[in-house]
């Protein structure tokens, strides 16, 4: 019967667009059921689409499994669900766990001085540039007085100090990096040295760790913990280091028992305002309370295996008091940092020197441009452990003299007018004098002063000084001659400030002239 007849369309005549849409729907439905855990999808890498790229071509190039392209749609709602449509120069977010390991990119977000990079399987070190991409096993190297910051796919920023060498290794479930030389400061990234693994303990309730890993010239690894808890493993032994402590791992040895880090520096600054002092003579004197070697408590009362010795006591019963204490390492050096950022995101200057009772911060030597800066200091002990930095303190560098433009009079000119006008422009808020007489400066920096001069040579000195003592001066020499004989006449001031200045001089003289005339008339008519 016709009512029971089922008519199937010819597959060859099936509309291609309909088939494509059907396949897309099935793919999205399938991969939605196989979605990865939410914690993995939170880590994204930004990919810039090149000309002619489609979602399918990007998936083929970047993804370990190109069939996972529907997962990209979840993080980029503006994309079409047709993977064959050309994308118009977009930037898309891709879950890091989907991307091939060697294509996972970190970025070099900050460079100070001379920083180099090297691609994996290449021998040549080349000069790096800001925001360049770094891939699996790429190296970053900082030279003397240089620093770098590497932003990993997870968003964490590794801070690399001078004379350091770091190999970037973004992994599937966690970031890690290999430190071959120097020192790096990190938070959640696992740091690997020649024989040591430094792994932060990360829990949902704990705050982000903050620690530094350092390799000394003798291949000793130092780990300093400023926040959180870190596990340090070497030679099959793991030592847990908590906040305020560090551990020393000698080459081919196990980690030492934790040692307390040097205390935060106790700083004293001159009572004079640092801003004014820094600007006047280009120097700032910082007094430091030099710490004694002191005795520091050891976790669990165990003696440190590397260089620490037990406190010697002589009083009765003192042996019990000293059983849980060790002699700390003496502070030998300090590190000074200067930055334009209160969070010290970027470093303008850094130096490490032997500890003395005073630090002289010479801005003229540093060559810092004018602006607001912050400085801080940390202690470094004889083992190389570095303690916390002092609280940032602000200072202002202002060593640039204020500008001074003198429009009139012209040097060497002759004037036969009643007044010689001194007119020009500087910056607002400065103190200006003309021949040592204080002169008003308008809000826009303009000034005008009228000199009632006698015939002959007239010398004029204009001086301007800002609040920090920086000064600029200019001199003019003109000739005041008899009326009608001048080779050049001064122009009347046209500006509002000029009219105001002229009136302040002319009015008193007019009153004086009228008074004299009235007095003469009274004398004549007086009986």
C-alpha cells in the first residue's frame, strides 16, 4: 500500500551543506559527553589566527587530537560551528591540555638590559624581545645586570635574575621549568635543577606560595620560602620547608634541615624629607641596623648538617635551653632594588654589596630619569640565603632644571621707552626673580616685569628655581638711550599678563605725577 511506502532520498543528491551540519552536530554532541575535567580547561593559551586559517586547519596544526576542535568552541562563543569557515584574523583561546607539548607557548613579558633566548635543538643564543613566544625546551638567559620575566600558559610569571639560565617546560597538568644557572622566583611552578626537584604544596585553601631557587657557583642549590610550603627532593630524600625558612642542597647530597632566613632589615632614614633630599643633591643616606649572627630556632631542635653549630652555654641548666637552638649564619651582604612600581613588577636598578651601617643611594650615579620611585633592601647571609625585603619606600628624583624662555628684551638692543619689559615663559609653581626682585608667574607659566631704567647700560638677570632647588637663569644687556634715538623700540605687551604688569607699574607713577602737579599749583596760588 502506498500509505506504507517509505521513500529514501538518493545519497548522491543529499545536500552537502545539510550533511556537513549534521556531522558538526554529531561531533559536538559526542565531545560534549567526553568533556575533560573543569580544572584542566581553565588553563588557556591564546592563538593568533593567520590569514586563510580555519578552525579545522588550526586544530590540525596545534591539537594533539584534531578531532577535539569542538572543545575550542566552548571558550570562543563568537566562532562559527562550521570548522571550514575562514577565520578573519582573530585571537582564540585554546585549552592548554589539548595543544601539542612543543607548541605550548610561554611569553617573555619583561626584559631588563641584555636577555637572550635559544630555541630547542639550536646552538645560537639570540637577543630576545618583549612578548616573544617561548616553547617547550626553549631557553632564556640573562647576562650581567639583566633580568627577565616569563609568563607561563597558566598565567604565572617567573622572575629570572642576572646571570641565569632557564629552560621552559610547560607540561600537561602543571607548569615546570629547569634552572641551569642563577636564580628564579616562582609560585606554583615546579623547579628542577641538576639533582634537585623543588615542588610547591598547593591546596585549595592555602595562599599561593612564593619561593626562590638559586644555584651557586659550586652547584649547591638554595631554596628560600617566603610564603607557603615547599617540598625539596634530592638523592631520594624530601625535606619540607615552610615560610621563613630555607634549605641547602649541596651537589650530590640530600637537602639540609631547614634554616631560618635572615630577618627583614631594620632601616632608618634621615629625618629630612627623602623627596627633597633626593632631589637637592642626588643622594639618599639609608642607615641600617647591622644584625648580629644571633641564635635562630631550628625546627624540631635538630642541628643543621652544614655549618651550623650548637650554642655554647656555661650556666647550670642552660644545656636544656640550647638544645633546640642553632647558631644562625651571619648576614654579610644586602641587595638593594629600585623600581617605578610599588609592587616591583619591573626593576630600574639592583645591586648587591657588602653590608655596612649606611647605604648611599646616589641617583646621579644611577642615571635615573625624573619620576617617582620605590626602594627596598634585603639581607643575604654567608650561606647565600636571602631574607624578606623591607617595606617599599618612595622617593622622587627631580634633577631637571625648569625651562626658561625669554621673549624680550633682546640682548644688545637699544630702547628709548620709559620701561624695559622682561617677558617670557617658564613652568607654573616656580620661584622667579628679575634682578633679585620676586616676580609673579601665571598659571600658564608666563611672566612679565617692567624695569624703570636710567640712561646707559642696563643689565638684566632672570632666575627661576623649582621646589627642589633646580635652577635656570638667563641674562640680557640692553642700552637705555634718549627718547627718539633708539635703533629699536620695545613692543608693548599684548598678553593679559603683560597688560596687568604694565598697569601695576604705570598706575603708581601716574598718581605720583598728579600729586606733584597739584602740589605745584597749590604753591603758586597760595597767598
